[in-house]
């Protein structure tokens, strides 16, 4: 059956989003949604329409034990409060847990089981398996002068594009552009990466892979310039945004 | 509901494995998501189980969130709805195979059907499309509400409302068509 004929796709997408698509048909369509951007988009549109039906829902506070259960499942230690945890601390904790004796054996058995199951039953893990692991990437979060996260920059290790997502609109002065800079960790002069929009998400083309370009870059920053900067230029003024970057590989 | 902008920021930080942001996201959204699961499963223990699984999934998949999928709340509600619906139906199969009178949908007392309809009406008022959706018959609205809030399939609704299956399918379809055109008429962008 061709699921992607527009009329059929819309019918399936709305029944899936509503929940009335059931049984094997629901599973089959989930596989289509995972592999087809058109199907995924059709479902998103219906979900957004249906989301107005949640506007009057009265919240119900779950018991405090729910949060501890989530912490236990994810971080294998209910006593570690998030207030003392950092992203890196959390990752180290997870690694320590993974490499403890029983954890390692369990992880190996689990990994084998997952590999077998995923080869035969890719839909078992519920949703969007393609997002299950972050690919080798270069990721940065830039903060505004009051320390609020304002921009997320990310690029695949071998990618030649930098995805820039503004978390809040950037107040670019009239007659200026928002210029992104890469700041090498050895203190060498910053080099321009590209001009970013004042809001939304955009992709900057990179002259080389991010692995080569950002190998020595520990921070990214944004300044306001009168014109797009060229190689060899220096930032004219203070940085409007600046933040650390990490290589995730 | 929490502000979309701050939830998007929290989700972006969760994608970077920020546990403090994750707890903030949980505190801001869990009561709303718990109500979604409770409405479908109507069992606190199972709703709690689904809520925990959903946040584990949110932690793992936060990087997969993109604005085109709707607001962060819409994205998270759908994770909870999907897991709740899956559990509801898996349990029903299990119960049906072990007892004679297994269909849990039949356990829905007729009066409890009133609650989804009230929730539907109140939501439509908030969305400013109550008048437009008022052109639907009460059965059409009820069928839509039972499907969305209770996770019921057409046969459940037909049993509950004692109506032919084909008629119920028509009610649901008509309800969705009307929802789409009411939102378009109201100029809700991106819909």
C-alpha cells in the first residue's frame, strides 16, 4: 500500500495522532512515520491541531516518588540531587555506573539483546530510534551578558554545516549584523564563522569539516558588526553572546 | 501551562545532558503530563509508570525535539499519550485473553463519559473555537472527546455509546474535519 498518497496519508496521520489507529496498522504507520518526513510532518500538523484539546486540562501533581523513580532509572542513584549535578558530572556518574562490575556485565548483555531486538523489531523501542544516540558532534551553548542561555550551535564532527538555534531573539542594532566568531583555546585571534539571523534556526555553511575547523576552538561568540567579517578581521566591539563548546565524540 | 519559550530553553539544555534543567522541566510539566496519562489509564500506578518511562524517553530524545513538531508541551504530551495508549491496549489484550469479560472499555460507566466532554468544551472555549465547533452534534463531540482523552478506538466508542461502528467512524471523522476548519477559520497559524 502506498501510504504517501496525500489523501490516504492525511487520513492515517489524523487517526494516528488522535489514537484511533490501532493494532498492526498503528505499528505499520509508526514505521512509515519514522522513515518518511512527509508522514512525520502530516502527523505533527494533526498533533498541533489536537493540542488545543489540552488547553483546559487540570494538572494533577504526581507523587514525589515519581521523580525519584526517574532519577533512579536514569542516573542509578536516587540520592544524588540534581542541584549538585552538572551535565559533565552526570555523564561521569553514568560512565562510572556503566563500568562497575555488575553494571558492565548487565550493559553487555543489554547491548547484545538490544542489537538483536533492534535488528528484528526496530519499533520496540517506541519512538525515533534515529535520535537514540547523539552522533559525533560539536556543540556549544552561548549565554547572554546576564548568563541566560541564548543560542545553541551544533555541527556533526564531519559536517560542513553549523546549525544555529536562537533560544531568544537577538537584539541586533540597526545597520549591524550578528557575526559569529570561533575563539581558539590557545589564545590565538578569533576567526569569523558566519553571520547569524536574529532569531529562529539557521544553518551556516562551513569552509571545512567542523572537526578540522573547531579542533582548537573552545568557545564561540557573537558580536555586532557593521558588515560581515572576513578572515583576518577582528571583532569591533564586545561580545553580545559567548559560551563554551564541547566535542561530543 | 508553562511558557513555551522557557520550556524550549529547558529542553535545549536537557539535550546537552543538563540534569538541573531536566529537573526544572519535570517540575514545570509533570503535573500536566500526569493528568494526560491518568485520563487514559485511569489507574494511578500505571499512570505513574508511564510518566516515569516518558521522562526517561524525554531525557534520551530531547535532542530530537524540533519546533516543527509543535511546542515542547505538545511534543511531550504525545510521548505520554503514545505510551499510555500502548499500555492501555497491551493490557486490554492481556485481560481479554485471560477473562471472559475482558474489555476494560466496557467498565467505563456511562456517567464518566461526561468528563471528557466537559474537558473538550472547556478547551474549545479557551481556543476560541467553541462556537464554530458547536455546529457538531453532541454525539460527534462526545466521540471525539472519548477518542482523544480516553484513548478509545472506534469499537470502544461504539460499544459505550451503543451505536453502529460505521456511524461512530463518521462522527469522529466529522469532528476532526470540523476541528481543522474551525482552527483555519480562527487563523491559528501553522495549522
